[in-house]
């Protein structure tokens, strides 16, 4: 099962070419496409935001809300953000009442005002038309279950009030382009978790360009790291890591194209997010508080997924379908017992405290856009 693309509105083709345009014109194109697919969509500006909108789906459609579920806000973009969202949706349908996806927050890659490291991340490899289609597909998946989506600046009074209204227990991010500040991080009692495609435990690939770090090392494999978030970008405590993902061609040579890297790194995202959600849900159901300390993302991984991670990469980018967890992944989830990894006593920690200084990479570089 994969996402179905949102029909592309004729407004997408009104501008010649795919070069960057004024922020207002790009926003108009996006909203025209969204309105064509979801008539009656409402939009709101949030106080203090220099870009983006809160998008509200038309009508009370989608999955029923579960008052006793663990409440999640997902922050994500690109293919990896869509893969994370697909995993959340699959879990919601498989286990109604355990998790409530209260909101999705995503990048706005169409606005030149957006401070999302646009030129350092995968957005730089896409045309404006491809960025638009990616954004529409993610928003559409959220709208299909009646979930609001925010596309704007998060370190603002308006977003903090919106987050307080959503009352999430936890935040999950995957491919998101803004730094979460102390106020946001301390608002979620079960923790904020980021999925990052590099080996952060060894100090590799932190920041918006893990592909560039891998290429500089001439690396032929990579792993995903799940870590708790602080204001130090990709510098929070590691919770778990996946099995290695092979990034060499059949001759053992490193992957030469960045897009091929992103294609292959999609594979374990669903399993990683599924394990995280299940652990958060089990802990919440048991009345346990505080963030996770550790999560084994290798044990129990389906054999077919292990085998897929070891296969050689294709030579060229082929836009693979967004993977969605199925019977193999759900069947591999641990049983909900007192010895479930997410319920062990040692996983309970004090609330995450972010450092008081500004947001930096672990090596001290600042986050200013270049």
C-alpha cells in the first residue's frame, strides 16, 4: 500500500518553468491545488510566523479521536517524512485508540522566506514543481484522516499556543527543517524524538546534509539514528539505531547520486517509527511518564527488511513508492508485557533539558542559512 498522489490542479502549470517565484505566488499555487483536491479547506496565519499557514481540513472526517490515547505531533518533510507519516497512519488503522495523531507540521519549500536550510537539504535537488507535489502529497495524507497541518515558523507565540491546544504527549520528527526550542521540547512529557539518517552515536553526519558527510567519507553503508531532541541539532541522547543500510552498487562502489541515497534510506523508516509509536503507546497505557531511554531497532526486524537493506543500490534515482508497514512489521512488534523494552524501568528519565545557549551543531557551527 502506498500513498495516492493528489490530483495536480491546473494552477500548477500556470507559471512557465519551475524556477523560484515570489512567496505570495507560490503560496497561491499551493492553496489552489489544495482547494481543488479538498474543497472547503480553511487556512490561518499564526501570530509571529514569517511564513506558512495552519491548514484545516474540511469537515469532521477521518478517524475518531481516542481520549485515552497517546497524543502525537509529527514534524516531517521529504520522502522520509512521508514514510514516517505512512507508518503512523498504518498504526492508527491497525490499533485504533492507542495513538492520536493530533497534528502534522511540515516544511514550506516553496517560500523563499522559510528558514529551513533549503539550499543545504534535499529540497535543493528538486524543481519547484516537485517540491509542490511533495508538499501536497504529505498534506493530503494528513487531511484524509481529518488531521490539521501547519507549514510555517514554529518558534513563535502563535505556534506555541497551537501546540498547547493540541496537548501532545510526544513529538516525532523525520526530515524537518527547523530547530525545536526549549519551550517546545519541555512541552511534551513523553519526549521529542528525531529520526536522522546517519550514525550520530559515532559523531557522523549531524546537520542537514548527511549525504554530503557520507560522500566525503566515501562510505558504502549508513544507519538511522533515533535520538531524543535538544536544541543542539542532532546532539541529543541516542535512543536506538537501525541495522546498516547498504549504499554500494553491485561492484561495491559508493553510491554516486544523492537521490539514490534518499531512495535507499527510505526502507527502514516505517519500522523505526512503528517501534517508537508502539513503545510510546504501551508506556502511556501503563501510566508511565518520562521519555524513552533506549529502544532496540534491530532485534525483531523482519527478515525481508533485513535482506532488502543488504541489497546493492540501483545506479540511478527511480522514485520508489513510499513504504508502508504491513503484516511482517506488525507481526514483529514485541508483545505488550511488563518486559516490553518500552516499559522497562530504566527507560524512565527526568524531563529533557535543553542547553541555555543558542542552537548549534555538535561541533559548534551555527545554523545560519547560507
